[in-house]
C-alpha cells in the first residue's frame, strides 16, 4: 500500500515546552486517518509542520515519498489541500470570488469547475453574500471547497467540526465520506470528537503529549471494541480447536488467555463448552467503546 | 510567482480599500486644483502645475502605510498566507508578490494623481514651466522613494501577524519619519546670522549676530545625510526642490529597498506561522 504521509520521530519544541515528541504517523493512500488527541496533545502542531507553516525541531517527514528537506517539498504540497484551525477565506468576498481567487492561486486553466465545487459543498445559492456573514458551517464548507480547488489527492482537515451544530456536523461528515469514496481523496482529519471520527475514519492515530501512542485500523479497532468474552484457560489448544471447528471468532492473547468476539448468552456458551469438556478457569464478559479504548491508551492505563 | 500575482491583482480589483485609494487619489488632485485655483483667482497667485504634481509625495508615505498594513494585514487575519504556503507556494515568492502588488498600487495612486492634475490643471494654470527632463528626474526620484516606503511597510506587514498592530506600527513609523525629517529640515534652514535687537540709550538698535542655533559644518552634514536617507526627508526635499544632491536620493532609497526586502525575505522564511 502506498504511503502518502510518514513522519519519523518528529519533534517540536517551543522553548521548554515539547509540543511534539518523536511522533511517528503513517497514512496510507485512500485512508481517512483520524488523528485523535485531547486539546494540547500536538495535533495542530503536527498539521502545521506537515503543511510547511512551521519547521520541526528534529525528525523528518515525507509526503508522497518526498523528504521535507528536499527542494521538491513545495511541489508535492501542490497535491494537497488543507484547512488548519480556521478556513482560509477572505471575509469581504463572496463564496464564488473566494474560489476564483483560489483557482488563480493554484493556476487552474479555467474557472469552469467553480459551480460544481459550490454545489458539492452546498453553497451554490449564496449569491452576493459575503463570506464574513456565513454561518460557521458554511465557512467550514467553503474552506473545504477552497482546499479542493486544486483537485488534491490528500486533504488535511484540522478540527473541521469544531463549533458546528448537529446539522453542520452531519453535512461535513457526509462531504468527507463522499470525497473519500467518490474522489478517492486521502484524508487526515484531526479531532477530539471521538464519536464523530468513529463514523468516518478508516485508520486512527492516537496522539498524547506529542507522541503517537497507537496507530490502528478501524477494522482492528472494531474488533477490539466488539462485545467479547475473555477466557482464562489451561488447555488452550482444545479451546482453539473447538473455536476453529465451530467458526467462532477468537484471538489468542497469551498462552492462558483467549478473547472470543461476538455476543453470546454466557450460560449457554459455558454449557456448550462443558459438553466438550472444555472448562475455563475464568470467563469475563466485556464491551469496549472507542472512548474507553482511548482513555485506556492515554491515561487509564497509566493511572491504573 | 505569476499565479500569486494573478491572484493578488484579482483580489485588488475586488478590494474596497483599493477603490477608496483610487477615489482618494483623484479627489486629492481635484481638491488641490480647486484650492489653488481659488487662491489664484483671489490673490492673483501664480500656480505651477508641476509643483502640484510633486506635492502629493509629501503625504504618500501615510497613504502607503495605511494601504499596506490593511491590505497585507488581511493576508494573516483571513489565513491567506497559511493557505498559500500549504498549497506549495514558496515563502520568497509570497513575500515578493505582496511587495510587488504594494509597489504597483502605490505607483498607480501617484500616477493617477498626476494624470488628473495634468488633465484638469494645465488648462487652468498653464503648461509646465520647468524643463520636462527636470520634472522627470524629480518624478523618478519620487517613484524610487515610493518603492522604498513600500519595502519598509511590506516588511512590517509580513513580520507582524496582527493586522491592528501592523497598522499602528506603520502609522507611528511614518509619522516618526516625517517628524525626524521636519526636525532636520528646520535645523538646516536656520539662518547663519540673525538680527539681534538691544536698547542702547533708550533707543532700539539692531546688529547682525551669529545665530547660536546655526549648525556647524559637521552637524549640517549629519542632518543632510539623515534627511537624504529618510524617505520622508527625501520627498520633502523633492517636493520643495531643495535637495542639494538629487543623485544620491535614489541610491539611499535603493539601500533601504535592499536592506528591508533582504531582511524580510530571510526572516519570513524562518517565521513560525500559526
């Protein structure tokens, strides 16, 4: 799988404060990569560095395989679109004029695609209304349209749903999914709204105190978040054989622990096992949410 | 760079501030003509059109300070610089394109002013009475000073990320430069001898005395140099046709342009943007 963005031990210090601490992320082509972290975790700093607004104190990053120290780094950024914190729009201009400005900036040969872009983000009927009078959601959608003006194949969205009302959040979510599915745009999206991210992300990077503490695909994460039974067993092989024969989804955690995924009636499940002389020393039923998973990663584990 | 300039001029055409500047340039020219024409009619004064053309230069620094700080200040406040960098424009090109737009707009304002003075003023006050080559030299010097002003205020606007602070610093600076220039001009215009009056036997008697405030040769050199370096000093001398050495003024302006643009490019390249 082609890697679009990779960072290697990225570090950023502001005097005594270390905003990024050897952060390593890997974004595959076609992914919606959810960058999760609490306020001050380093999400925006990481995005600013990737977008060329700031230089890392140490470490490197590559975009489309081009190293940040290369003279070609600006050229590869031409394939990117970004919204960093707030959308970059001229408040005194209309949505159309803002897009014309962006089209000129990126050197589009004609202004033909502007109507389609306005339609895509649902701003085709804003007429002469100046962008400064737009709602937050409209501004955010205009920001996305501007970021799409150069037909990017990598889009960076920093906290795109901050401050939006529920309707605005749904609109942005649907737009992101549409861009990813229909235009195959790889998307890096930072947020601390876990629920929202869980609805769109294909991959996650958990950032805490400037470090990526875990990268995981949504499939892996869903598996971890599934309803599961944790069995402590002494005759692990027999259990594995039984699960294989009965096509039960399981994962061997260690030589005495097996996780069984899926929702089961616990007493019936134990009964079925006992019929085969499979007696577990301990069975523990659990269900994990993204929130729990995140809390365990960043703090729960440390506090426990 | 071409893309940045193309986008910059597109924004300029739609910018309220630019149209206000255009109206101001025309309005100021018409206002000057009106007041001078009234004086000519009332007091029979002789009005020289070329002088009117040069007069705008004395306040052009204020106009550039306001325009540059507000026009370029928006680049930060609306996130435009952030956007330009993130889509792959080089910082050097961003800086230079902003400088070029500021220079062209400022020169446009001055040229527009002169055109209005020429079209309306010549039929009213008569033709230009000094040699055209002399006038062209003066205008050339003013244009170079305008570019120097632009390089200073572009530097400020690109270094300070806050539009309001940029505007305050630029305006304070331009008035500071004007005050310094006026102080030097005042010192340089002091008479070497003054008439001192004293009562002798109940009668007032005057005698010529050395002016204690008359600057020494060294002081004169220092103040003349300060005046020549200072863009406000340059335009005061150009408008008053009092520059002792016209040739050095564009050289000093060139120095200002190189220093401020060079420093601006280096610092902007390293600037951490938020």
